[in-house]
C-alpha cells in the first residue's frame, strides 16, 4: 500500500534526551502516525516503526504545504542497542 507522506515537526525522546526532529507523517484510515523507520526494498516502502498520534495535538502549519507540528514529545519505541 502506498502512503501519502507529509512532514511533522516534533520532539522525540530517546535515551533520556529530547530533540527536535522533522519526521514523516502518514494517515492510516484517518489516524495520523509518525514514521520513525521505513522498511524499503525494490518497489516497496512500508512504515516499519510508527507511532500513533493524537489528532487533537497535530496542527497543520500555514506554510509550507504538507508540514504539521505536534504538541507533545514522542517516545521513540525502538530498543536501544
């Protein structure tokens, strides 16, 4: 399934640190998700690590197009190596 990809400015927490991050944003059945990691291969792009977002905290920015901001920090769910 091909997803329309937007951008979201958000804070991501990982290893006790919080950093501003521009990430991919997709919608699945109207639910917004930040995509932290894609599984890519010949002819495929699948959101491998994604986190659901609260739509009430997601705001479309007036400019540029296709960019949003998210109010709350997001915890990176990937395990630490």
